[in-house]
C-alpha cells in the first residue's frame, strides 16, 4: 500500500485541505473507491476505512492480482466533517454537484476537478453515497441511466437490489454520472446510515465490494456469494407522504413487508400527544426507504415502497 496526497488546496484561515489516496497493487487502473464527499457521511468514511484495512491484509498475502491497481479515497470533504456540516462550510455548496469540476472556478469546483483528474481513467468506479432525504435504506447499488450503464455488472456486488435512476438535469454534475460519461463503469453503493455508523450494513457493503473486485479478477478473496439482485427503476418506487406535521413514530423500517391497509407510522401532536394521522400502506410490498428523523413536516416523503408485483 502507498499513501499519497492526490489533491491539496490552500486555505486562508486554517490548515490546507489534503485529499489522501491509498493505492494497492500496480498496473492498469482497475478500480477506484470514493467515500465521503459530504461532511456528514461518517458511515461512508467508516466503510472505506474497513476496505483499506481489508485490502492491506490481502496485499500482504499477495491477493491483489498482478497488473491491477486499486485506489481508495476515504474522504474528500473532511473540512465540513470537522465542524459537523454536510456541505462546504464557506458557501454551503455540494462537491457532489460540481463534477467534472473546473480548475479555475469556485472552491468546490476546483476540488472536484482535482479529484476527478486522478480518478477518471479507472475501469470501475465505486462511490459510497448518501441520499438527499434523511432516512434508512435497504442496502443497494444505484446507477444512472446514461446509456453507458451496465446493470449486469451491478449484480456482481451481490446486494439485494440494483436501482436504475433516470438522471435529472442536476444529476449531470454528480460523480456517478461523469464517471460514466468518461467511460468508467460507475456504481453508487447505499447503506443503512449516513451520519451514524451502522456496523451491520457497513460490513455488508465491504463484503459487496470485495465480492465485486473478486468477480472482476482484481483481487483473490473468498466470501459469501451474496444475493441475486432484483433490478428496479427508481421511478417505480411508490412514495408515501404525510398529510400533517408532528412527531414521527415509525412502525415499519427498511426490508419490512407491508400489507395494504397496515399502519406504517403515526404522526403525534407534539403538545398534546394524540395521534393526528396514521400512515397506512396503500399497497402490498416491501419498505425500501424509511424516514428516520423524530419530526416530519406536512407532505414529507416518509417511505418509499417496492410494490408487490404478484399476488
């Protein structure tokens, strides 16, 4: 393993930003793994640390395939992480909405450009991402529908689901999208947490990456074969919203089966404690995403459900 600074940025009021990369093996640029692009992505940082720890042991045992190189970047936006902010602290911009970047642009554009220059030529790109809504997911692999995506490769992670997302205009500046445009097979891996560590889903994510790297001939690793993934379109997920604001009492979580008419959550009046509304399942299915904040506003998406296809 070699540790190096792949990008650095001078800061006027504190130590410079240094983005570290960890390289394993030598040869063709086979796989790049990126962790925390946002300051609250502690789970994503933790997963990368466990991948680095695993790859160090595999390299020591000679289990990195000859002529293959793996680059792991555990954190890009640790400036924000150090002060508990999600986005870049100076202007509240999102690095993952700045790719492929611009070396003469604003700060986050320069960070994105410097990082992307070092990672754009890898055959496979894996990003541990977080969703814009606060909540818990079934662990899954997500791909942009750019015309370059390959869902059959995403199946090799062995996670329960592969989600294909039709990109909106703002998605064209994400890392996943630009990796694909620059002919990298790109995958975003989502686990069951963001700003806290969920060890079980983190271990599942590490195992999925090791499984993928093994199946692509990049490492030699023996592990559980995983799931045969179901491929779903993000647009097919059914969103369930609140009709009132209040304290959110969740009764169903990710991967729970639901039946039509079953109570999934309750909204509680924050002053008097009575139930202002019950959130009822509109269909049979499986909970894919569940809101996990103690409060919910009116018209908030609190669940996304995979509708049952067959009765």
